[in-house]
């Protein structure tokens, strides 16, 4: 498997588009949180009501939650990396060449699944370091790992988006179509369907594929209002559903690639 991963590395190491988008994504994580930090810094702190709603979002332990939530708005970008990486195989027929060279179909798709894990881990590491940076800047003396579970939730969310991107890449094969469908589904269609189901079927929409992981990281500020007007969430149930969906994404991807006409 290490040899297969090395081959995968050789494919992407000179792929400029992949690295440009990766760099932009990592910079965007810091940039989005810096904007949020500047907005918080500009808010009046003398008002007790404002303090009750805002709290201290960039102090430990809340910074783990805040940075994970803010970074989750960029979640489409890791999926985009997976799409351009996988559809590039179809464009240049490298997937076919790998099979001719002796790879099994299962080995090929397993390496791509491992790539989704690597990309998700890299994104999670960036969020982890960003949270530490802002947290130490604001409250170095109170460093704590309390609430660090939100970093884990971010990893699950990133892996879910990457797995969906991998599945769409397999289904549509061409980068333009796969990217279009991916953005349409993740940014519009599922949100619309979730809103409909939540309204008419008692918040069933929270258990849709991507909504499940999105709801692991809820709004970290204005908690008084959020807790009063939104339904309670069972984190264990969300995690179980996320695991089920991930298993389905990967199982369908393996079956699809093994049965596809190369």
C-alpha cells in the first residue's frame, strides 16, 4: 500500500492546479478566521448583553469550536481537490495505465479513498494550528484541550465532503460536470431539501448525508438564542449516521469502479 501511495504522490506532486488550490485553501482557513477575529475585536465589549451573546470566542476553550465552525464554510474546497485529482485520471487515462501495469481495480480505488483521508487530515491539521494560534494570542495562560472534540468533528465533516466528491467524480468522470453537480448539491440542493424536511417532518432533514456532519458543529456564538429556537441535537446519533453514510459512500465508490468500463 505504501508503494501505491508513493505512485499517487508522484501523480500530484507536479500537478500545479492541485497545489495552487491547496495553498489557497490553507490561506483561506486563516483568512476567514482572521476576518471573524477582526469583527469580534471591533464589537463593543462594555455592553453586558453583547458579552452574554458573544462570549470570548477566540479564548480557550471556545476557540476550538469557533475556528472549526468558521473553517467549515470552506468545506467545499477539499472536495474540489478530490474531484480535480480523480477526474484528471480519466482525462489522461492514467487509471487505465495503472490497471495495465498490474494494479487491481480495488487497489486503485482504495488509494483514492486514502487520498480523501490524507486531504481531510491536512485540512484538520490546518484548523488545529489556526485555533492554537488565535487561542494563544488571546489567552495563552488558559491553554486547554477542553472542547477539542470540535476538531475531530471537523475531520469527520471534511472526510464526508471529500467522500461525496469522490463518488461524484466516479459517477460523472468529467471535471466540469462533477464540480457543477458537487457545488449544486452541497451548496443548494441538500440545504433546500433539509429545510423542507425540517419544516414538515419534525427536523428529519438534519439526518441528510451532509447535514449530518454539518450539524456536528453548531453556531458557536449567540448560544442563548440558538439554543432557544433550534431543536436539540443528539451528537451520538449524528456520529452514527455520519459513519453509516461514509461507509455507503466508499462502498458505492468501490463497487462502481470495479464494475465500470475503463
